[in-house]
């Protein structure tokens, strides 16, 4: 109360009016200059996509009322007579506002650097860059604003060294209590650096599968084929065996087909060539082999292997369908039959049926062999 009375007594109404006018003038000038710079930089950016212009536009956009308030406060203190204690408080407030504004500028600079450093050259890199950028952006912001807070506290007269030491001791205790969370945190850093998968990849983890939607500090979320979202702990996820189908360079396809045992040997010998022609007539396929592999329980089995040069699942299914239809037509034209599971039962003669009263029935006639599907 004494400080306020002294402040009012040491300054005339004219001094207060001049100080308020100076504050309003500073606020108006800074607001006008900011608006003019934003318009010019946006026009320059539309005409010429330059990294420097983008950076300057981000910095000017991040210039808030804090800077105008800090400058206006400093100008007002030069026009008024302030008590020593009040003068120190104003100086500290001025520095704190400047530090907050500098933190906003640094935050925009961090966004610009991450956007430039992790710009995706191709569509396939977009998911990987987005994953790394999001994690580094979060960690960078934490470090930046922690430094700004420490500098503001130091400017306010607090002993930051003791505070940091106390936080270090407390941090050890907290780390022991939340070691699972820290494990997930470091696992997220491992995902960002090693990139076993990125946003947009289709992965299979044990018996669960889906497309990666988000990689966070603690969890990773994927969208399953049936539509629901599956949430994995990062630490558990890295401890699992992950199959990443998005990174397939080509798809290897192996399938079997069987013919009946009454197929003539000459036809069996010609079948690998028929299969090869059916595969090679399809664009984007590379034939590997086709062999009469083995004698199955009810079929003569052929094994076929080929490669689809594009890993897309729809391309593979379309190719396999075309091959199957081609083989059905070829085999039908040659009179060949696909085998299906059958059993042949042989019933021999000399079989007597015993009646419930103990007398033997007439000898049953010998049954003819028949096939049972």
C-alpha cells in the first residue's frame, strides 16, 4: 500500500497520461507493423516458396501481445518515477515477458526445422517422417519450455541450482515409481529412431493385424481390418515379433493343385508347361517353378511358385484368380479332372451275418468296390 501511495505521489497526472499514451502508441505501432509484415510475407510466400520466407512468416506469426506489453512496460518505466522495489519488479516482469516471447519464437523455429529436416521426398517416406517428427517435436517442446521456465525462475531471484538438484533427486524416486511408463517412453524413442514401422504401415503382431494410425509416447494405435482400434503398449510391442507387410518389395506365392490318379502320364508331363504359360501371360508376374511334387492320399500333387512384382494384395488376388480360371479352362479342354478327397472301400466275400438268435444268416454276396466322396 505504501508503494502504491508513493508511486501516486511521485508522479503527476500528466506523467500518468504521457505513460498511458506511450503504452497505447507502442501497442498500436507493434500491432500495425506485425500486420503489414504478415501481409507482405504471405504475398512473397505465394509468389516464391522460400524456406527463409517461411521461417520469417512463422516468427512474425508467433509474435504476440507479450512483446508489445514488454516494450510498453519498459517505455512506461522510463517516463515514470518508480520506487526502487517496484522498479526491480517491473524489470523482472519485462524480462519474463521477453523470455516467454522468445520461447514462442523458438517453438516456431523448432517446427520449421523439423518440417524442413523431415520433409518427405516420396509418398513412401511420409509415414516414417511423420512418426519421427511428432515424437521429436513433443520432446523438443518439453525441453524448450523447461529451459524458459528455469530462466524465468532464475530471473525472479530463485536459486535454480538448488531447484534442479532437488528435481534430480525427486526424479530418481519418480523414475522408480513409473518405470513402466519410462520403458514405454524409451520404446517410443526406439521406434522413432529404428523405424520398425511407421504411420500407414500394415503390420501383424501375433494374431492381431491392422494399419498403424498413431505412435505416441506410451502407446501405438492400429486400425484393424474389422474397424476397431487396437492399442499396444510401446514396450510390449517392441518385445513382440512384428511382420510389416507395407515394406514388401515383392510377394512370393506358392500354391498346390491335385489331379486324379487316372490322369495319363503324358498329360502329367505337359502340366508344368501349361502352368508356366498361364503365369507368364499375366503382367507383373515372375514364374519360379512348377513340379509334380508327390503322390497324395487321393491326388497327384503339383507345387507351383511364382512372384508378384507388386506387393499389393489386390494385385496378387487378381493374378491368382486369372491363373485359376486359365487352368480350369485348359484342364477342361484336355479332359483332366481336379482331384478331391476320396476313399475306396473293398468288401471281400465269405462274410456271414450273425442273427440275434445265434443262427448264421446266408452268406452275403461279394460287394463291388465303390468310391465314397
